[in-house]
C-alpha cells in the first residue's frame, strides 16, 4: 500500500512538532524516519497510524484519504518501543488478540494455526505458552511484531523498535527484520535516532530536524551527498575546520579543496575521520595528538590543530602513534558548507 | 562469618513491629478465641446457632455482599473518572472520596437516617414509589456502602494511573473496540487491585457498627446486625456469648481474606518469572 503525506502539520499546545511535511512512501518500501529527539519523527509515525490526528494536511493510503480514519479501522500494524505486550496474556494469546477482537469472525482452529505460523516466522516456536515477563527483550519485540502482523496490516509502523535492546541483539534483529520485510513485502515505516540502524535497514532514509524534512534518499545518496552541515554531522562523526572560500575553492591553512557552488566568504569544511591522512612530514594542517582510542577495527586519534581546533581521524591498527606526537593532516575528501 | 545486611536497623524495627502486632492484634484475638472456647462445644453451638444469631448473620453477610458488589461497580467507575478524565472539580471529587473515612461513622449514620426517614429528603420521595429504606435491610446496605466506598477507589486508582497507555493504543491498532479493550486488557490488569479492594470493603461492612445502628431499626430477626448482637450480649455481661458470636464473624472475615488472596494469586500468575 502506497502512503502519501501532504502538508501534514501537528501542534502540541504552542509547540509545532511537525511543520508542513510531505512525503511519499512507495508500496513495499522500507523507509526510515531518522532524526534527533524532538524532530517530530515519532509524531509523524503516530499520525500515519492514527494514534494522533494531524492539525492540517492529508494522509492517503493508496487513493483513500485516511486522515480521519480512526486507528482501529486503519489497518496498520504498530510496534512500540517498549513492546506494549499484554502482560496478562501468554505469547500465543498476545498474537491472537487482533484476530479474536476482529469483526471478521474466525474459528479457533484457524486462529491457532495462524498463531503457529507466526511463531515460526518470528522463530519463537515452543514459546507460545510463556508470559511476556518470562522471555527476553529481543523475544518480546519479536512477539510484538508477530502480533502486529497477525491482522494482515496494510502498513507496518515501528517506533524505535530496537531502542531498548542490547547492541548485539539489536544488530541481529535488524538483519532479521530486513529478511522478514523481503519475505512479506509489506510497506514499512520505522522511526529511529540511530543513523547506523537507519542506514543498515532502510531502502530510503528521511532525515528530520525541528519538524521538517531536511533530506531524503537512499542510504548511498544521503551518505555520499549530504546537503547540509546538519545532515553531515548527524549521519556520523565529522571534523569541522574553519575555511575561506574564494572562486570555488575553500582554503584552510596550507590546504585547499574544491568548493563549487559555495558563495565566497567564510565557510566550514567537513570531513569524516576516515578521510584524513596523518603523516609526520608536511605539507598539511599541523596538529598535535592529544589521545589515542583503540577500537576493534582501528585506532581513533584525537588531535588538536595549531589554532586549537579539535580533529579526529583513524589510522590502521598497526600504526604506532602516541599522545604528544606532532605531525600533519591532509584531506582525501571534504564537504564545504557556507557560514560558520 | 556473620551475614551482613546493607539496610540498617533490622533487629530494632523488626522487634518493635512484632511486639506491637502481638500486643494489638494477636493478643485480643487470642483472648476472644479462649473466651469462646471456655464455653464447651454444646453451649458454643447453641449460642452461635440460635435463631436470633443466625438471622443476624444472614442480614449482615447479605447486606455486606450487596454493598460490596455495589461498591465494586461504583468504586471502579469513580476511580476511572478521577484518573482518566480531566474536568473541573476533579480534585474535589477525589478529596470527597475519603470523607467516609474522615467522618465519625455515627455522624454518617445519623445523617443517612435523617435523609432516608419517611419525612427525610430522599425518604419522602422514595415512599411515593413504595420503597422503604430506613429501618430495613436496604438501609443497612446503604450505610455499609457509604463507609466502605473508599477502599475500592483507593486500591484501583494507583493501578489505573500506572496503566501504560501504549497497551490501549496497541489494542486499538489491532482493531479492538472500546468494550473489547476494557474487558480483555484493562479489566484483567485491574483484577488484583479490585479483589484487594473487595476483600477490604467486605471486611469493613461485616464489622460496621456506628453508621448502621441508627438507620437499621435494630429489630431482632430482621434488621439486627451481628455486631449489635455482640454489643447487646456485652451489655448483659455475657462475655462468653459475645465472644462466641464474635468468633463467627472472625471466621467469616478470615474465609473471605483467604478466598480473595487465592483469587489474587491466580490473577497475578503472569508476573511469575521462570
């Protein structure tokens, strides 16, 4: 089912949580709403679900205007951050809930066999008789997903689905959700503040700030071509170096990079830690190493430039670097944004 | 090696509480049982099964049941309204719930009698429909309702307040109607608190005295409650008979507590880990 948001607005008291958001989600697409807290991403998701009514604009499911359809008739599956499983029902009863309260009457055998199928889909065979308090967080979230899928929703909506889980469990569930999505092909929209999660999982990432969409595109598009300093900073670690733009080039100390389309004057140069080279001889930006952080996949160096700006960059695991060492930094690639 | 406890003050606080519980709760109950036991089985049975005593049990227990069932519905509704909705005067309603606790029960009894007497505000209206309240079992029930109302409201209220709104949202998104959500999700989660309130309310009704004796009429065999019969026996210096009848009330209260505890444990099965 295709979803279409048209100039959607939501205000809480005086706070404008969502300002004039328009968004198209194609049928079968897996889309991430990514943004910091307060960016309105959860409010948008809840409006699509019908758990919140918009103050302006329209939401279409296919060709049908769903703006005023209440949540119970909207046919969405919603997965909550803290699972919201019914604590007094077994896993099987939780999954069966939607079918039991449905206007479409189903007999016991049909419900039971559907529950068994769903338990198999979420790989929880044999846990149907447990209560939610008796299973792990990751298992609970899988039950929540099975429960949402049981009513054959037109759209699947997930609110920070893995936010409350350990990093390892989160990574597994992410891959698994991707598999389930390709198996079922159901239009899916999920909210996260974790860039890695959005980039790993989604076909398309929609980045929000202060209730507005600042950029959207495939993970490749938003990573390779961030269109604002905010997106650059939000998607990952970034170094900021003050620069001066003249005739399409940005100059910072001894180095310069292409800055086509940026107005002359003060600007900021953004680079990823992996895009910096460290050498003991010039040319480059002179810097002193302040600290070295060892990580499984390399060494992260925190350094300070001669003018006191902090810089972070990565070197190979074998490279010997020590705090207090002096050297020069050069850039492999960088993004220049006016201002600063 | 001595086991160390992080929390300080265990011996002192445990000693003080056990001493107090022994002195105030266990000792009088033991005295009651001993007094009743001094009668011998035949005399005991004759007193507790006398037709006047049995009639008093019937009116007390039936009225207490009626009042508790009424409060179960009304108390739940009141707690629901206070916690779920925001309306002007909500805090006043919330405060008024405690009034039956704050008011001396005799005052409540006199006020209810004045209202429901034949010439009272309610009584005169009800008489037109042929309903008599004052000096009938119905009056006893109303007095019991009044004094036991806060129990159910105050046990259910905190549970309702803590209910995760996401549970209802989840149920709605799964297509549940308001009634289905109430019956299948909210009510089962409230059940343990409701049962606790019911058992407290029922126990209070069994023992209520002050509020009832003014409105009941106190006719032996019809509107005489057990607590009053015990009082009459005491007035006659027949302590053994008073203790014997009291022991029947005590048994009824224990039985009720046991049943509700068992039901509560059943309703809370899902919280057991393992």
